[in-house]
C-alpha cells in the first residue's frame, strides 16, 4: 500500500500522483466532521492491540496493554483504557455510550469485539492457551527538553490545524444541524447534542497540550508459552513514551510513519472513511 508523499492520498499499484504541493485539508461535511475525531480514537486503540500481538510509571502504557492482551480482553472499552491516556479514554467512553444508542453502530462495535476474540482464538490454536506476550525492556533514554517541545507541538498542531475549526463550526450549529447529524448517526437529536459537547471538550484538550517527560524505550515483544519458553519475538524496536497532559502514554504520532501515515494523511483517510460510511 503506497501513499503520496505530498498529499497523503492512497495510490494504486504503479500509480503516480500528479499533485505538486501538499494538499490543503479539505473541509469536512457536518455529518462526518465530529464523528471522525472519535473514530480516530477507536482506530488507534484497535490498531495498537493488533500491533502488540504482531509486534516503573513510564512503563505503565506498555505494561497495561500487554496485561490486557494476556487476559484476552476483547472489550474495546477496556482496551481503550489500557491503550490511551485518561483524558482521551474518558471522552471515548462517553462518546461510545452515546453512539451505542444507534443500532447500526452498536452492531459494528460488537463485531469489532468479536474480531478481537477470533484473533485470540487463532493464537490459542497456533500455540497453546497459556501463551503470554511481554515487552522485554532493554535500554532507556530520556527525551531532552528540546525534543519534548517538538513532540508537544506535534500534538498541539492537531488543534491548530483541525480541531479549532471543528469546534468553531459546532458552536454555530442550529437545531437543523443537530437533526441532520442525528438522522445520519441513527441517534436522537438530544444525543447528537451530547455527542458534540463531548467531542468539543475532547478536542480542546489539545489546545496548548504539553509533553512534560518522556523516554525512548528499546526492547522487543516476546511471545512465550505456558512454560515460559519463547515462541516468537520481534526485532529490537524503540518505543517512545511521553507524559502528555499529566498522563503517561505511547507516543502514537511517532509510530504513524511505521504504518505509512502522517497525522495529516491519517485525518484525510478518516474523512474518506466517514464519507463512505454515510
């Protein structure tokens, strides 16, 4: 799968993009505008769980995830709590509670949990039911203040580039906008208003967001059997963990390039996904 280095558009095999400069972010429709923000959280949470299966307080983000996987946790809310910092997980859970009043979304949510269960079952079939995954820690390098400032900016720019405009647009919604959103999502108008309030609160967390501490942790993921014998292990890798808004988390933006994404290309991919959904 290839993406244009300029505009971030997904390219077919052998296709060359004709764009000359990075494309400006497209303005989202009201229907897809707000839900894309919460979908982003869901996508990241599930993606991290799959990544871990394939691949001290600052250790908490990684340890929480591996513990959830070892418990074969297929409840997405529990995985989100393990995968994301508190301020994000809190917004996610509130938003999911609203969206679950839609039968279509509730079915999709349940299907995602079933997919995770199937993934655990496949591991049970391939190995034994006593398999465990852990991160074998090696070196630890403190992230310097100058680099923390750069990391902070990479998260704060999400508000400056995307979220602020969305918040401004939501502030101008009238009853017809909420009714339109409610119809699109299959929820009540009052739930649409509640959803927007949750989304705005979440997005404003990124206004001036700051990373105060961070480490680069070098190690490898190891899959072992019930006797502790190694079944599989990854190559050594470096994972960046940061303390963002007071909560330790994996620096997900630093992982995006490994999957062929930038923050802008991911937002555009989400926009396309939302457009197709509607």
